[in-house]
């Protein structure tokens, strides 16, 4: 073997999976049923297998949880502190994924002991997962201001109130309603439809949609 004189490490992937549940931004967590860190909450993950790239391993974790192949996913960074896993020396590549309302299967999630937890009420997490979640949120907050990644969390049609609420949750701050709607009006890829959502009031609210064709033809976005 070419590298037999060097130490061997385990390589894992950890998926920080966000979803919009009942209008609230949530993180998918699982309580560990085995050691190490048995009984602690953790993000979803697994080890990279023979003949599998790290990207493929992350896609496999997501596919097992959702049954879907085409989910928005992006790599965050590697986490390789020597003692990050009390079981063995494990280097983990973190990814985040954004699931829309119809992109998760409750039966599959239950099979994997996974539950949605509101992002502002997270329990203590095992390993270095608190750092993973923190750095992922920092990345998403930067990206969502100039890339339309947030629309992956919304239904195909949404109200401006839903859109603003989502951005406020991601950014962790309140946004001025008038200024927010002005920016939306100036964004060509957010289109008003002829449909009305009357679940919140008798008058109802106009429904909007994200036009990816317009965005891809002029990939400029700021909100």
C-alpha cells in the first residue's frame, strides 16, 4: 500500500437539514440510541462507504430520510478536531439541505427516529454539532441576501407575509414591512399570481411564486 505508514481515519458526513414546519423554521434532529453520545440529540449523518464520494454519502443520507433524489444541498466545511468524536478519530464533512413543505415523509422520518425542532428552541446537541449548526446558519444568512435559496423552504406559491417571516427567522431580526415589500417589487423573479390565500382572513392575501427561469436568465438577486 502506498500510504500504509500513515494513520487511518474515519470519514463521515453530517447533514444540517432545515424545513419549514407550520410556518416555523425547524432543524431535523435525532436522539441517539447508541454510543457514543447515547441519549443526546444530533443532526443526521453517517459514514462514507467504499466507492462513495462525500457528496454521494450526503445524498444517500437525505434520500434515506426523504425518499427524494433532487434536494437542495450544499457543503459547509470539514470538521476535524482531534477529539470531536469520543468513539474514534472521525473527520466529518458538513452539508446543509433545505426541504420544502412537501419534501419530507413523516413515516420515513419516524423510521429514522428523526423529529423537527424549531430553530430557536434547540436542545443541547452532542459532538460538535452546535458549532456545525452555528456555522451553517451564518453561511445561510449571508447567502440568502443575494441568492434565492430561501425559496427552497417555501411552498410553490406563498404570501409576502410568509416570505418575510421566513427571512426574519433565517436572519434572526425583524424587517420593516414597507421596505421589504419594496425590495420584493423590485425583484423580477418574484411574481404575483392571480391566486388568493384566504386562510388568514376573509379578504385574503395575494399569492406569489418564484420564477426560476427569469432568475437563471438574469442571475441577480437581492432582498
